[in-house]
């Protein structure tokens, strides 16, 4: 029997005044409502297996498109986070105990959806000694057993309060892509990610490469939080110093008036300029658009990234 959840709140303390004027949402941000049969099928599989998705919990604008194509980002270890980031709509509070049967249910859903690539993420679990690392590893192994041809991408928390062995546990499980988002520029961390540390997150990504140089690493940031262009370019340099392969940049969208305010809506042309700059700095794969999210088109992007690495290796040998 699962523990009853302690009542939680979606960050009432977070911050911005309700009467704070917000820029008008431009046309390039608007998306269609989810109504297709494919969307309903994906939703039903998630419900039948009692699974949580970040698509719904975080209010992703691409949920209609992705679910219509049978793609969903599984969120393990519950829907209550131990952190209180000001950009995030996932509830904060005291999480329930881990569900030992969840890895198996995730594996069943992946097989039913016939996924060629799956993204698995989680809430922060600072209440757990290993931050949930072993649960990640069990889930990866369960998916491998049920769907051996499916490539696996994980989007992890920062394991800030855990020993180095937590990261080692996850890396040993051999996901195809290890993703951990920096989310924003370091100067905004006190307001946007008060429970996190920029250089710890950066070092986490670097350690993954030290443990397994062949593993693809990925990270992303949001823009429109109040950063400037130079700070974004510096984050790119920091990521490349940690040998990150794949960069995502997307527009921040304010979930509720109580969350961090949108500073501005970045024009698509500016996203294109960030993409060009990132490729110039050596990233294998870059996705930079207003609607880009960590798992948006993740399977297709993984194939492109893998081909780019193979091409780079082949060029180096010549």
C-alpha cells in the first residue's frame, strides 16, 4: 500500500506579484490543442499503467504534438519534488515512498507505445540517500529487458546532496544519453534555482564523461528569464568545457502568476543565432527554438547526434 501524500503546494511563496505586467505572448508561441486519436491512445496507456509524465506535470506546450505521435517523457519517483525552483510547475512537498513496481510499469508502457527512443526523468528526491539513482538504474534495466532495441535518454536531478556513487550507479546502467539541465545562466540561480548550484551541475556533466567517455551528454537552458546574450554564450563555453554533446535552448513560459515572470519573448531569429553560435563552439547537436524542450523530438535528434559523432570520428581518422 502506498503512503498517503502529504498535502503540497505549487510554490505559493514563489514570487512575482500577480499584477506584474507581462509581455504579450507572440504568435510563434501558440500551439494547437491536443485532440487526436494518437494523443488519446498515449494518454490511456499512461493512465492504465499509473504513470506520471513531465509532459502534463510541467505543462509542456508540445504535449499535443508529442502524444499524437506516441511519444511521452516518463517521470519516475512520483509527482512531488523536494525543491522549489521558481520556474517549475511541479508541486513541492514531502514525496511518497518509492514504488518498487514503477520500473516494470515504465518498461511495459515503452513496449506498448513501441518507442524507438524513450526519455525518462524524475523529480528531485533530496529525501533519498542516493537521490533516486538506484531507481533510475532499475528503470533503465527494466526497459532494456522489455525493449532491447529502444534507446534510452535520462534527464536527471543534480544529486547535490549525494555521494559520487549515486552518479556512478546511473552511469553503470548505460543509458544512451545522460541529460541534466543547467536551466539558466549562473547569475540567475539564486532566483530561479535557489536549491541548486551552477558549477555542481556543470561538474556532474563533466563527471559523466570521465566515467564513460562514449556516453552522450546533453543539457539545456531557458531564455526569457532575464539573462543577456553574453551570459548565454558563456554557458555554451562552460558546457563545451565539460564536453557536453547536445544543447537545447527554449523559451521560458510562466506557469502561473506566482512563478518567475517572463522577462521577454525571444524572437525566432535570435534562437537561430544561438544555434549557429553553438555549432560554432563544437556541439554535435543543437536544438534552439521557442518551443524547444529537453525531450522535444529527442529520438530524431539522438539519431542526428550519433551520425554527427560517427562522421567526426571518421574525419579524424582520415
